[in-house]
């Protein structure tokens, strides 16, 4: 069983986290480059939130939103 968990450790430390080691070393010389993945995730999340809010507004303007407290059976 110990070998199984050491194999998982080896997979993550030696292979899957290797790009993050590169970014960690790059941080001292180029902060913006080291945080590219963070910026990418923030852009994706911001885009998704804006899309979601627009869809909520669209449903509210079409009166498709059911705000009744009995909309879900567990609230009865």
C-alpha cells in the first residue's frame, strides 16, 4: 500500500506539478509571466460570471423566473 501512495506522489511531484515549478522559479524575474495561469483563470471566471448575470437578467425580463417560495418541493 505504501508503494501505491508513493506512486501517486511521484506522479504529481515529478510530472504534473513540473510546470508550476517553472513558474515558481520565474517569479523572481518576471511576476506577470509567473502569474499567467492565475490571470487566465480570472479571465475565464469573470467571463462566466458576466454571461451568467446576463442570462439571469434575460430570464427576469421575460418573466420566466419563478420566485414563489413553493418553487421547490422541499420548501413546502
